[in-house]
């Protein structure tokens, strides 16, 4: 699949990589994630150098990955540590390794040129770790092209029609949206003034009368979408607002499937676990609704390979169109980099 490779993408929550091997596919390549005895995370191609058994069918033994077929052992960097029944190690007995970094509760993976992987450039996910915010986090597997999910997050008018029982009502689709490029990111903004609070807002903010509400969405290709969101009683100052950040890290699994790591950070009632549990349940319900739509959309696209572009464009597509354009320009840039160069 064509994808941006020279960038850090979320591979897993740090807690998902424990004592064993976690197998997961990124950008069409099967990978294993594991930790060495010092707790440092590593990623290798999930394919033994000998006869191609997935290494995920093996085990960790003494800080090495041991293949589950003929027992060849590999160091965390993919070089061979030993071959049963012989003293010599074949020259090509190496498994490809991918750069990995652990930050803000995530394991990040670099699926491109290793030499270009700079740990200092790991994207900022500090809301997941900042004590001034309380974050509810989760994961959805989406059997759809990651770009459909990015489109979805850059066009929140769908809340009106898809999420009426949680975050949507008529005010979202009725309020105008602006989309622009700012500092290399797409910025989409919508302000909804003097509107009734949708059910999720009533339950989580306590605002029961009309509110002023905003969404400001930032997209950084290929798959990082941060939505700054807040609401306050209609006509009051922003100081009265309850603010949230909806954090979306989307990593392609294949051309038609995606890993969706998400978090909802809030700045009020930190430590209120009942509130966190309520938010978690409603967010899962909301993203389940998106999953159903995105997967249905993907099935239609799969059924007609001649469909190159969506047939009709309307005003609310401003964000998704800009997002696709920015992604395409990044892909075009990456095509200019000769294979094998850093
Ligand atoms: S396939 Fe892995 S050791 Fe033979
Ligand atoms: Fe949605």
C-alpha cells in the first residue's frame, strides 16, 4: 500500500507490550513488538529469517526471540544469536528491525528508513500524560481505509445524523465550518452558539440550558487528529467553559483497515471515576457508530474499483478535502525521496 513511512505512528499503548510478543500489522507489514530484559521496546518483522514462520508463533527466551519452528534465536535488533545444531550463523540470517520509541504512554513505530528516525520528532501526545488533564483512552479496530476515518474527524457535521444519542444535534450541521492550512496542519473550526446541549454534554458537563460550543480540529498527516472542544452556558465567558481534547491517532493496518487509538481528555472534575466511566461508555458507543458507517462505506468502495473519487462535494467537505490534499502533497514529497536514502 502507498503510505507515509518516514514518520512516527502509534503501534500500541505502552501497557499492551508486556512480557510476551504482540503481533500487529502496520502499513501492510506484519510486525512483532516486545520488550528486552531492560524493558526497552523493540519491533521486528514477523517473519523468521529461516523458513518464514511468523516469529509471533515463537517466544521470548533469555532476552532473545526464539522461532517456534526450528529454534533459531534473534537479538532484539534482529541479528541472529544462534542456530540449533551448528556453530556458524548464516550471513543473511537477520530479521528486519523497525525503530521504536516509547513516549506519553505509547509505543511509536517508524516504518520507513531507519536512519531518518529521530526520536526527538515523536509527535506530541502530552494530553495523555499531563496531570492537568484526565484522559479516558481506548482502541477501535476499523475495517476501513484510514483516510475515511480522517475524513470523518475533519467533518463533524455527521454528529447531527450519526450521534444524536450522544454528541450530536441539529446545531452541529447547521453551523458554518471553516477550513484552512495553518503551520502545515489542516485546521477546521465550527462555533455553535446558543444551542441545546446534546445528551453527552448534559451528562458530563452538567450544562442543561443552552450552550455555546466549539470544535477546532487539527490534522497532521498521515493520521493524527486533535480536536479542541469546549462548551459553556450560552452568552458566558470562555472562563466558564468546560474543555476537552479528543485525541485521535490512526495507524493504517492495510490499505483497507486501520488501528484507531483514541483518548478524550478533560480539564474538570479530575479524579471523578464515575464521570470517567460515563465518558468512556459514551465515547465507545459513539465510535462504534462511526465504525459501522466507515466499514459499510469501505465495502461499497471495494465493490467498485473504478470509483476513483467521491461523486459529489458539498460545503461540509471543506475539511476532508483540505486534509486529503495535504496528505497527497506529503505523499508526493515522499515519492521524490530515492529509495534507500535517509
Ligand atoms: S522457520 Fe524459524 S527457525 Fe526455521
Ligand atoms: Fe463520529
